[in-house]
C-alpha cells in the first residue's frame, strides 16, 4: 500500500496497515479506492529525483574550484531542467 498516497487522499486516516487496511482516529475502517491511490502522483517526487541526480558536495566544490561558478550553475541547472517542479 502506498501510505503517503492514502494519507494525502484520505486525511482522516491515521493508521495504515498493509494487511488490515486504513483506519481513522476512532478505529473505524476507511474504505480505500485503490485505483485512486495507484493514480496519485507524489507532488514531491521531483525533489527525490533531484537529490539522487545532483553531484556530491565534493564534486560540486571541485567544479567550482576548477571550472568556476558558472560551470557549477550550469551543472545544477541541468539537473533542475531534467526534473522540473510540477
């Protein structure tokens, strides 16, 4: 189960159990539309993709030192262009 999607779509859900299901604060089961959950797009997905794609800090500092700040900016902008905010 995509816990983040369930919590985003169903704000009343406080407990998500992969086996038992989703429950509200009173312990009542919340019926989940899995098609809706599966279709949900994480609005923060670009952040995770960028974090993986950015060069390490050491490599970024090395770029600044050897090639200058403009080369570093271009390197970072390329990642931002590849994974834009949505």
